[in-house]
C-alpha cells in the first residue's frame, strides 16, 4: 500500500531499490532518493550505466549541480574515461566572488535561487561537448538554469543524464531540450485522495495538487 512511512519499489537501470515515501504536505508525498544513502556500489553501477547511455554523444566533460549530483558525476566521468568534471554551486563560496550567475526559476518555491559558475573554469567547457548530469530531475528548473549557464560560456550541451526523473513536469520545463535526457528510471509524486488512500501522480509538480476521488 502506498502511504507515507512506507516504501516505493522502483528500477534504476539494472538495479532495484525501495525508496522511503515521505510526506512533504498533508496531501503530498514523494519517493525520497538520497544518492549518498545508496552506497558506493550503487553509484558506481548507476554512473556506469548512464555513461553507456550518453557515450555515443562524444562527451568531452561532465557537469553537475551541487550537491547530490556530485557522486554520480564522479562515477560517470570515471566510466567515460575522462578526468575533469565541473560542479555548479548554489551557495556562495570564497572562490566564487566573481562568479557567473544564473537564476533558478522554480515553479515549486518562492525562495530566490541561483547557480554559480566559477569564471576560472570557463576554459574547461568553452567549445566542449558537455554532459549535464544529476541525481534526480524533478521540475527541471535547475537543469534548465545549468543549460543556460553552459551555453552562456560557449559550451555545447549534448546530453543530460539522471539516475531518476520525477513525474513529467520537467518535460515542459526543458521544452526542446527534453530529448537530451537519459534517465535510468522514473518515479511519481503521491497525492492523498478524498477516500484517504494515496495515488501515484505523474503530472503534478508538488505545488498544488487537487484531490480527486
């Protein structure tokens, strides 16, 4: 039975995991995927499988968004036989005082967010074929902002890799870039129905989910 406190079984490429279901509002719950809770072997396998999916795109460098995407970015970089990878930050760091900034326009929060790109790393991606990777693509807002940053500094995004995609909202957010996405699995949100049971919701974004019978 689907309910907060329970688990949601899902496939991630060749691996099977049970994700804890956590309520984020009275009538909304998510399948909680925390990369670092899955262990080294899980991330190594997932990273290798994403790498195989994006290998045909002749990737020069891997980029990701801090922080949960970092373990996956490392494993994908290793599996592709590359050495360098790039991480976008969401919080100010001492070396990012002169960072290139891209706002993150999220449809699920009113709190202003932004991605920070270290100017010292421009040469690492300018004119390069870049794979943008993350643990979970949910609304797609962070991915869209990261794509915008990459293009601003002359990078060529050729693929987007993810361990999981959540619902289908990210497709509308990414628009023409949605075809770049290669995900090992997909998970829904969950919403509470009027009869007290929980149902899978593949189209909601978590901001306002109407109840239904």
